[in-house]
C-alpha cells in the first residue's frame, strides 16, 4: 500500500472521528478507539503492518498519554478535595469583592492568570492552575465554561512561543538553530499576540454580559450553558465537608503542589507526582485517618476522573496508530531517531503531510509561508505537535527551497499560527485535560473556539507580514 493511500485513509479516519463527535453519536473515548482500530486492521490486512507492529504502536501511544491520564485522575481528586474543604469558596469571595458584578473583569483576570501560568510552557500545568481557580467563578456568575476555555487557550497559545516551549524548540531543531535565536524573531509577534489575547478577553466579557451573565443578571437559557441551579449550588457552602479552619494550610499545600508541578522538571519529577502526594496529604489533614471518609471523598469525584481517564486512554490508541514511525526492525522509533534516520515505514500522519505538501499548486510556491499559515489551524486538528514540526515542517521547507523561499519565514508561519490552535486540538493530550477539568465536551470546545482561534492566528500572521517577519 502506497504512502498516498495510507495518508488518505488517515484523513478519512480523522474526518470520521470529528463528524462522529460533532454529531454526538458517541463519547470521545469510543471514537478515539474504534476508528483508529479499524484503520489499523485495514493496514494489517493490506500488509503495511503486522499485528506485532500494531501492538507496539498502541503501546507507544500509551507511553505518551499515560502520564497525562495519571495527572488528570489525581488533579481531579486534589482539586475536588480543595473544593469540598471550602478553599475555593474563600478565594472566590475575595475575587468577587475585587471584580464585583464585573463580567469583563472576570474574563480579563482569566487571560492574565493563563498568561502568567503558562510562562513555564506546560499546557497541563496551566490548565490545572487556571480552570480550577476560575470555573467556580464562571458558574456563580452564570458565564459559559466554553468562554473560560477559549480565553485560556488563546492566551496559552501566545505564551507557547517561548523558547523553552515544545513547538519553538521543535521548529528550531528542524532549522538547525538555537531556540532562543528563533524566538528572537517571534518576540514582536508574541507581544502583539498578548495584547490581542487581552482584547479578546475584553470582547468575550462584553459578549457574556450581553447574554445576561453576572451575579444579578439573567442567564440566557441556551443548550450547553450553565444553569442558574448550577451557580446557586456552587455559591452555597453548606456541606459538612467544609474545613474553613484549614484554609491557610490548604493554600500552602496548593502552592507547594503547583511549585513542584512547574519546577519539578529540574529533578525529573513526573507531573503527576505532586498531585498524588498532595491528594494523600489533603485527605489525611482535612478528613483524618478514616478509610470510610476517604472512600466517600474519592467516590464523589470518581465519575469525572474515570470519564476523562477513559478519553485519554482512547487517545492513546489514536496517537499510537496515527503517529508511530517504524524502523527496519519493525520497532516504533523515538522522535530523535526520526530526525537522524528516515523511518522505514512512515506514520499515517507523515503520509498525510506528504499529501498536503504534494497537492499545493505550483503557483502558491512563492507564497508558501502565507498558505501554510492560513492552513495551520485546520491542520492542527489532524496533527500532533511532533508530527507537525518533525514530519511536515521539513517537507514544506524542502518545497519552499524549490521556489527560492527561505526556511525561516516558513518556520515562523508554522510556529506562530499553529501555536494559536495547540490547545483546541484533540491530538494534544493537554487539551483533553483542560476540557475535562472545565467539564466541557471536546466537541463543544472546538465549536466554541475554532473560528476565534483561526481569526486570531491570521491576525498574528498579518502582523508578522507588516513587521517584515514573513514575506508578502
């Protein structure tokens, strides 16, 4: 079976997943398992893979999403305990005094927290900081949870241009330059993006206010929005689980967990370990040494944790089958290996990248950075970060070279425009974590954010053209 046919089958698989989710025919976990599995079986029957290859690919997918699944389970438990103990009620009370009935202020605060929280470049850690802190406020003020996510992901996409963030490092590796050198070209665009993210937050606040959000406003009862009962339930703190006397202990514990989450990379601490330790400590300190009470607390939050964990496990099958490159021995290659040696059997998304590169008309060659910039957001839904930068970027650079287009403008277009869409892509595990924490279906997140993100990315690209970082 040719690489072109494999790429087409991959595109059909991704389209089937998207259509199925958007039509609410099943849960994401099932779609992520069924369609890639069918693709895998077809490729085995066609002789491209054998069953051992397929098993190794799925196993590789679990290696990439497993840590995120563990992070999600224990972050849900931890923040659930903090909510039960009343820590967020006190914080929300202070925030509400600060912003009052100011819906715009809440949106602006969301963007600022996301910008600050994403300075480390970690999507999962930023979601764990922003969503639990702001979700209760959005519920109390009857604001849409999809708006919270949209404000956060646009701010995070801009900060994701930092030299220590994944996309910039990957693009710099392909270009053969230091990440800091590439970032120096991106700084003006990043500054513009930060300003644009704040403007978007302001406009989102106006939008929410217009539809009736606020402490005293009337909520427009539309499908998928937070009900008044939800807000009142969050506002009421009559639970016998509340531990107001332990507020400062819980605050210090949360700060310690977030500190380890952000800076634990310095001593190779997995991101899920701080939440595992925090959950155990929080249970013992807040609710004593009682197995019955601990079981009660865990059961309260088991449903959301299980649902999202199953989604991430399904995503492992999706990632494994679609993104695994195989060497001559039939083993799954690591990312660094694919940079040094061409895979014997390229991944499905690499084959899809080849199709995208080949179908670009010759007359668009001179404007390749603009073309790829415009297409970056839709392509982000089909490519994971590694495949996009290590698989597609070298191919696009090679095509550009044939038309005399330099590599740097192409890399700038792909990094800037794709970063805006990083956290709406179901191929990015952190996206699934964020939607789970915000209690939003991935399809609703994409529906509410896609056009905003696309326009945002195009505005950033236009700014890059104006300042001469991309050719017109």
